[in-house]
């Protein structure tokens, strides 16, 4: 199972996210390393849905700075200040942010000019501290919705229960 990459583009989102969460947990069984989990999740989510960019920004200075972590896609922004852009906003407010059209988000940080919509989900560790954010970009407007938010929040909950 570990070598299998799921393609869930034709599956209803609630079912797709359930399958993906089960698959990720099976692949990561026994793993307690955050970076390995971020790399694995990035690859599996990215290929399951065919997104433009899928990856993590890690907290490297609490309350101040995010730095790019494992990801799939074109070159990402290397650092993002907490409170700036979609990723920084999600980190500062510790809530998921869905942006239907990135051109309408005040202060949006453009890492890839093809990005049209975005979802960012905060990642909390076992102690409740912010570990980072999961950032996913699409080249289509209004790609993400509440089903994506729920599914992705369930997936990153791994960090609150399984990481060290």
C-alpha cells in the first residue's frame, strides 16, 4: 500500500477525503517524524487531486515566521511572516482560510502567478502549539469549499495525535 498513489479526482469529496485519510494513516503507521509526515502528506494530497501546489510552511520563529517545508509543485515562497498573506493569516488566526479568488485577498503573496484559489489549514501539534500550515493552491477559481476544509483538517489532525 505504501507505494500506491491514489487518484481521487472523480470521487465525491467526502469519500475521497476519507479514503485519503485512511491511506495516509496506513502509510505513516509507526512514523512519528513531522517532516516525513509533511513530505508524505504533500505527495499523496497533491497527486490525489492534481493541485497546482501542495505543501507545508513550518513555524521557525513562533509568532513571527513560517518557512517552506516539504511540498509538491513549483518553487514556493521561502519565508512568510505570520500575519501576512493567506498562510500568515491562517497561522496568526489559527483557523482554516479558503480564498476563492486570490486576486481579491488583501496582501496575497504570489509565489506562482498561475494560482487562482487557495486553502490554508493550520497544523497543531500534540501540545496545541502551531507547528505550521498546510497550503494548497489551484490554477482554477473557487476550487476549495467546506468539504475540503473538513477533509484537510481531519488529515492534519495526525500531527496532534501521532507526531512527537
